C-alpha cells in the first residue's frame, strides 16, 4: 500500500507540473520501482489519472456541504483546503484551465455539476442573508459569483505574487469583504 501511496503522490506532483504529459517512467524513477510494480497498482496512466483527479474532486467539493450554510465558513474552508500545498494549488489551476479531454464526459462533467451545485448553495445563502436582514438587498447571482471570484483571486495571488497567509491576512480580507457587502454581525 505504501508503494501505491507514493505513486499517487508523485503523479499528483507531476500532473501539477506537466499536466497529462508526464510518463510512467518518470513516476517509476521517482518512486524507485520497476514498471511492473506500477502496473500492479494501476492498469494504465489514464487509470491513475482518473483515480487522483476523482479523489481530489471529492476532497475539494466536500468542503462545501449542504449543512455548511455560512459564507464565512465556506470562504475559509476553500482557502484552507489549499493552505500549505503549492502542489494542490497548481494541480487545481491546471485541472480547471486545461482539463484532460479524456475525462470530459466523466470527471470534468462531475466537476462542472459540483461547481454548479456549490454556486447554487452560495446563492441560497445570499438569499437567506437578504431575507433575514443580515445583508442589504442585492443581485444574488452577481453576489455569489463575486464571492467565488474573490476566493479564486486570492488563490491566484498565491501563485502570481507568492502571497502567503502568514499574518492571517485572510481574516482581514474577510472583514473588508463582509463590510463591503453591508454585512451585519450575526
């Protein structure tokens, strides 16, 4: 089982760096195994890619569940998912920008469906906040998209500006955002 775990770790790193253009030989060399050992765990490179991408999709979208109905919790859950893992951040940027076409009707479709579901949850939260008087009336769709754009912008800033959350800037950013949309303390 340790070998399979190492194969997966190396494959995640290689995918983050190169997309699908890495080879099985690169994996086996980095892990220090023969190709036969690779094939004992995975029938093909595509099988390995499917498994790692599917697992990451499940891990990532687990952060926003039906019972998580607060914008602040969602904001920090998504940002914290990436904290301390540059590889995970690059993995997802590559997956979103250059999705493997071989998984267009399976994993990419699953990711799209979960993204739409997440957006709908966030819209529902905005509607509830407006109905409860927590925030002033505003365009729910635009507000939900802007909320996600803020999060994804912060994640891109980690790559572009080598931004780290060392001094807990996310808390300050959240407070500025919350005041900006007219949020009241709950």
